[in-house]
């Protein structure tokens, strides 16, 4: 496993000198310049990440990082923690929402046990990387120790780097964890930064009473610690799966791979990764704008725009699975579309 300093040293900003080359190639395609809008921007991003004018997106691997949260003891979730393990089983059965979307998009899904509070049976599509059986209650004590945070980051980076070495062109990130929207809210609050009240959303579907409980539990956690540095914030408020996803972002960036970020919770992990290593942002593509309340402000804090706006707020990597074909299309725009000059030359060569 690579240490955080080694990861940071391996991540360099993309080469800005390549951008005008890519823009010129796109402008020279058989279409009006700029007529494919943000798909052209996406093609440029992919070319910059891969540092080549003919990028290739042949394989996207989607990792669903799962973990439980002691903060659920404060009533921040409408569901019990046992649902996390049940949902892992559903992912592995291929009958979840993300499973259906991934099949439609040609994406391979694997589940990572980052910190599920259960003993999970072996499965070919399950990566056993448990840091601990759920975090501690962040309203009462730090959720993770500093060593646990570093272990989670290193493990996530190792997973992403291994996928890249095995041939994955895109590392897509999703998550599952009862209570993790509360953890992500606290991460956003401190690292965006943003007022706490602007970060708290419905999560898995609270009614008014449940939302009030969630707000109270999150407030107690925020009042317990004034952590503001990324590693400390992850230790005080984070989840095993959130820290591990942050590591996966860094791992993807260190291998010059696109990190395709899902929704609110995955973006909180990306935010932590970018606060640790700012150059990692160059390698991130944000799949969709979540309907979760704090997501627009978190994207704004990162200075990015998502590809899709579908009012999703499920998590699991569903938005990432839906967005994955756009990356394939954008890469093909650079490699498969004829140059306008060639088309015009053919027209001019024909007799009247």
C-alpha cells in the first residue's frame, strides 16, 4: 500500500499545454465548432487525464464502498444499521438499482466492505477491506482514529490502483451505509466549508420529525470538535467508506485514471481527497447533481459542474453508472469522428 505522502507525490496536475491541442482537434471535426457543448469539454478532460489526443475509455469499474456509522445511535437515519449488510447482499445478487443501471451501461460492479458492522460471507465480487465494524458515535467521540483513517485511505488507493493496473480506464465510486449522509454532511460543513444548516438534507427519506432528529445529532457531533483539517475531519466525523473513497480518488489520480464521482456522499469523499491533494481534482468527473440539499453547494465549493441532473438521491453509484456511457462517447468523439477537412476534400474532389 502507498502512504499518503507517496500518493501525493505521484499526483501531478494535468498538462494544460495539451488543452489547446485537444480543442483544435475537436474544432476540426465534421461538425460546427462547439456544437456538442459539454461533451466536448468532457472529451478534453479525458484527454488531459490520459495525457493523449486519442483517449480510450474501454472499461469502467464501479466500486460500491460500504460501511456503518455509530452516529446512527443518535437517530440520524430512518433505517437501522442492519440494512447496510442487507443491501450489500442485494448488490452481490445483482438485483439492486445500481446493478440494473450498470448492466445497461456495460459497467462492472464490485462491493467493498470498508466497515460494515457484520461478518459478510465471501463472494467473488466482494472485496474484504474492513477497517472496523462501523465507526464510533461521532456525537460522543471521534468516529475513527488517525491510524484508521490512514489505513482506509491507503486501502482505497490500493483498490483503485489495482483496478487501473488490471485495465480499468475509469474508476467509478458509489457507496452504501446507513447514516453516511450525516457523516458526509459534517465533512462538507468543515471542508467546503459551509454553514451546517445548509448541508443537512433528507438522506434516506426522513419525515419532519426524523429530519429534526438528524439535525440534532449532527449538531451535537459538530459541537464536540472544531476539526478543520482534512485528516482530522475524517477522523472526527468520517466513515470507513468515505475515507476509503477519498483514497480511491487519490489512487485513480496517481494512475492517471478518471475518478467518476457519484452523488452527495461520494462528492464529500472527493472533497476530502482534493483538500488533501489539490491536483486530484483534475482527475475527477462528477456524474450528477444530487437532489440531496447540500450537494449543489459542495459542487460549487469544488468549482465543478456535474454531467447529469436527474433528481437522484439514492447513492449506490447509480448516477455514476448512468453517466459512464457519456465518457465513452466523449472519447470516441476525439478518436472516431472524421475531420471536416477530409470531408470537404472529398466534396471538392468530386466532379460537378
